[in-house]
């Protein structure tokens, strides 16, 4: 796998620095300028985080989250309310890519439950290559990440990846970060090709291309609602986000993207705390502990193979 797209104005040691940074969940902008010292500073911050937390962790009961905020009078009631509907949380590394990584993990779990739709997603990603080119992404920039995304979907189709293997896959920095990079390219492409829909919402950028260059392409920049709308529109599985903040309400505030999805439509569930996303599981969701999952035909699959 090649290193991420190089930034301009590099120092002599920049390629090696960028390769090391990517292994920790960092990559330069795909089509912009970035300071190598900024890369290294963020590299150090992410390294500290990765040392104590994997890119994707195992499912844990929500009791741990309740204990974490036991002394927070604003968060605690919301977490207790959350426990009425949700039974588990899968923590994702706080590296600026947490929305993308959480959503992708949820998408791959969704595909494990709907194996009959994997071919549709293989076709979707295959066709996306032309769209990325139309949006200005070059072959040399995207091909390795495109290939990795397709390879992982094909492993799902061949039943070579099951629940436990999926966790291992997303803990592998090379694979996991490649999936995130391509998701960012998909997001940027959708925004560029639908610029008139999104530009009215921009407040600090002159154009959607500038926004993508500074807020979407760089690996460590957190996702905003605009990116969430774009990615869920491309990948077609809605996301329901439970927001926990310092407001006076006793319940988390739920939002579904894209708008207009029915309440009964199966979605990926994420928890948002200020600046961070994790995957959460309803009490009716299968495979909270990496066990059995119902496939698209209602049968059971264990570790990716029919039981």
C-alpha cells in the first residue's frame, strides 16, 4: 500500500514522516497544502491516544460510560436514559476520524446482516471511481484506497470476514485508515458534485472546493453535519446519532441523517459526545459480543460462515 497523497512544500524527511503519521491515523490533505510540522505535532498527539486505545475497541456495556460521567450532572441523566434503549458501546479512537471510522464499522456490520446486498455495494464503489475522477481526484491519489475498500467488500461477500474478523480488520491501521481515506474521498466527491445544495450552508469558506480541501480531505479534521449528510447519501444506510451534551434536558437528542428516513428503517447507531463519536448498539441488535448475526436471508452466520 502506498503512503497517503503527499503535501506540497515538503521537507527532505517529509515522505517518511507522512508514512509514519498515516500508520497512526493521520494523512496529509489530498489536494492541498499542509505544514509538515503540523503533521508531526498531530502525529505525536494521536500516537499518545493510540497507545492507550485501539482504533476500534470491543463492545462494552454502557455501565462504563455511566461510571465515567458519574460526577457530571448534565451528562449522567442522558446516559441513564440512553441505557433504556441501548445495551452496548464500541469505543473508537479519538483521532479526528471517529465519525468516519464509526460509520464504516456500522456499515460493515450492517452488510454482515444483509449479505444479499453486498454485491450492490461492490457495484456502488466500483462506479464511484469515475465520480471521484470527475470531482478532480487523480488515479495516483485514490487507487490504493479504492482497491482496499473493494477488497474488504469482496471478503465480506466470500464470507471470509465475520464479526470477530471485522474487529481485527478495523484495528489494523493500514486497512482501517485506507477505508477512512476512501470514505473522505466519497464525501468530498458528493459535496463537489452537488455544490449548489451545500454551499448555502458554508459560513467560513468561499466555495465547496475550499471546504473539501480544508475540512474533508485531511485525515484528522472532525466531521460536521455537512460531511455526515454527504457520506450517508452516498452509502445509503442512514445513521441515527444520539447527542449527549451539557444541556439541561434529561434525554439525549437524536438526529437521523439523511433527513426523511423513516423511524422503522434500520440504521447505524452512533453516540456523540462533544468532539467524539462511538458506535452504540440497541438492546435488540445481534452480535454485541462478536457472536452470531442474522444474514440477509434470516439465517445465522458465525464468524462470517453459515452455522
